[in-house]
């Protein structure tokens, strides 16, 4: 079976200010099936955002390859949608224009464009805010615009870099449920970077824990809760067991980092 | 009913708007009265500091004879042309410098050096190159403005959040499209502010620009007055340039508020 997204022998080395090479990612192999939801967790600085950026074609790896549907990734492309942590909305455009902007490179008619924009605005629950400016919206609403913008041109892969990291706990929970609802209806392959273990387990089919310095895949845990999921899943004993497992893996890495920093 | 008095000197605390505006008007008025008093009492000789009335008379004389109108139009034309020429070049070059490291590396050392060269010292060269007409004045104003402007605009565009650029890339836009449709509009409020500030600098270079080989202009009038020790003409000319600068500044702020209401920083 060919995988939707496949990452092979990926290495990423940065040059530090002192001129010393810094191994951010070393030998990552990862396969993601079509319409699979994979969350990537790890300590800060483990290279998870860099990995996402490489898959997005925004950063060029030092070695190795990322392919989508068997085609090697050489740069950003409209087969992938990206949602960033800090909203990244175009402040001078209304909600509607922000989302429509993503369709400029699509070869579809004006009326189809209008319909799609209206459809996704409704989908993320922003009807009535079409003409609002980003500065008039709350953090959660802004991120809903960003999600709509990343989905409206129907990329088959959705890359999300701590999209809810800046939101308060209540809003975050609601956004997670909203994301699952949208994703259930419009399947896409998702790579979701987060440092919130509960968020990862609630959303994903698989949770990949990354080891730090250099970033590698430490463990790959299957999350089998049936879908559609409701938020009560977090209270199940199995959820607690998985959470303990993931936390244990992350903790090991954190300890290693601290020991390394001390020497 | 008890009303609690709000302390006026709390750090960064807001004060009533009427007080804010009133203080700004009252302070110059107090200075004006002090000025009138030191001249009327004969404490200072008019050669060193003429009375406010003498300034008003001078203003009236210049208006009546049409000198003021002629000087002002000539100077505003020179300033407008010099500033516009600088802006037309500085905006695109600044954007390129702020977003392509190669362009920055190529131009920044040179521009930073030129920026420190005294504009007055370039007057002889400017005459040699551009003659003694308006072009030379405009050239001086251009030099005084451009090199500051381009570095500030470079920094304005650099402060555009990288994720906006990345968002543009993931949506399939080319470099040129990202600069034109994302970076430029995103940094436009900051660039507009730079244009406002640098317009003020262009005004301050006016006297320098009209120092040599000028027949008219607000700056020229001041330099001429120096020869005859016409202190009242000097002071009136200086105040008038200040007022014109203030008006341009206000127009810029008004335009900015109209155009960039979307920006978080705009109120």
C-alpha cells in the first residue's frame, strides 16, 4: 500500500551562531495513511515544528525525503494546507476576504468561490462575521478563520502547528471539537503538532512522541477510540492509560535534556 | 454625591481629552505672553528678540506683498518633489532590502555610510551636477530624505510576521505576489508613519536646500534676512515653516487613521 504521506531518513542540521552544527532532526521515518489524523508531541525544541515546516515545503531538509502520494516534496504546494499558532491572518482583509484569498490560485468561477467561502464560514461557525476585521475577533474566532482558509481550497494534507496553543483552556476544548467535526465531514490527512498530550489523544488516530536533540521518533502510539468522539472520551480509563504512557515517554526525554544541559 | 478627584500624574493613566488639548494650547500661549513681556518691558533689544507684534506685522507685510504666497508655493513644490522622488525609490528598495538578505547585504553598508554624510557638504557637488535651478534644491532634499527613509522602510517591512509570508507561500503565491500583496499592505501603517516622519525631516532640510543660488523660497527669505539682521523676518519664517510642517503632519495622521483602521496599532 502506498502511503499518503511518507517521510524517509529525514535529517535537518542548522548552523548555530557560533558556527557549530545543530542536529535538529535525525533519521526520521514516518508513514501516514490517507485521511489519518496523526498528532506529534514532544518537549520544546525537539524539532516537531521543523518537521512540519519541512513537510509543508517551507524548510528544506539537509537530507532525506518527504513524499505525498509518492511525489517528492520540493516546496510549498496547494496539496497541503497550513495552520499556524499565531493566527497569521491578513489584518487588512475582512474574514470573507481572508478566506477568499486562499482561492485566488484556484481555477474556479467567481460564484463558486463565493459559495465555497460562505460554506466554510458557516462550517467554522462564523456566519454573521463575514465583514468583520481580524482585530474585532477573539483568538478562537481568528483561528477558526485560519482553519477555514486552510481548508477552503481542499488540500488533501492539513498541517497544524500548535494551532490552539495560544487559546485559553475552554476555547481550546471547543476548537478541538469543532476541528473533529469539520474533519469528520471533510476528510484530510492531518499532521497536528502540539505539546498538549490530552489534545493529541483526543484528536488523533496515532500519537507520535518525538525524542529531543536530535529529534527522532521515540514512540508511535495508536489511539483506538471510536469516532465521532465526544469530549467524554477523556474520562475513560483507556484514555488515562495512554496519557500515562505518552507522558512517561516525554518525561524521559525531558530528563535526558536536563541531564545533558547539566553536564 | 462625592466625586473622587483623579490624580493627573499617575504613570500612563489617561487624562480628560479637554485637558490634554487645553494644555497643548495653553503652554505656547504662556510662552507667547512671556515673550511679549520681555520685549515690552525693554529687557531685550528688538535686534535680538523682536516683539510678537513685530512678527505679526512682518507676516502681514509678506501676505500683502504676495511674497509669502510665492515663497510658500516654491518651497512646497521643492519639498513635495524631493520627498516624492525619495519615497518612490525608497519604498520598493526598502521592501527588497527587508526581504531579500542579498539585497540588504549589498546596499545596507553603502546606504548607512551615505546617511551620515553631512548634506550641507554636498551643496557644492549638487550645484556642479544639477546646476543652480530647482533641480539642485530638489536633489538636496532628496539626499537628505532618501537615505534615512530607505533604512526605516526596510525595518518596517522586516517587522511583518514571518508566518504571514509562510501563509502566502502555502497558498501558492510567488515571491513578487507575497511582497506586493502581503508584505506591502501588512507594513503599510508603519511605512506611512515613516513617510510622515521623514516628511518632517525634508522640511528641516529646506533652509539647507535654499542656502545657495536661490531667488525665492521660505528658506531663502530667512537666509536673506540674516544679511540685514532682520530678526523679525527670521523668526516669522521659522515659525511659518514649523506651522506648515505641523499641518502636513496632521494631514498624514488623518490619512493614516482613514486608511489603516484595520491595524491593531491604530486608534
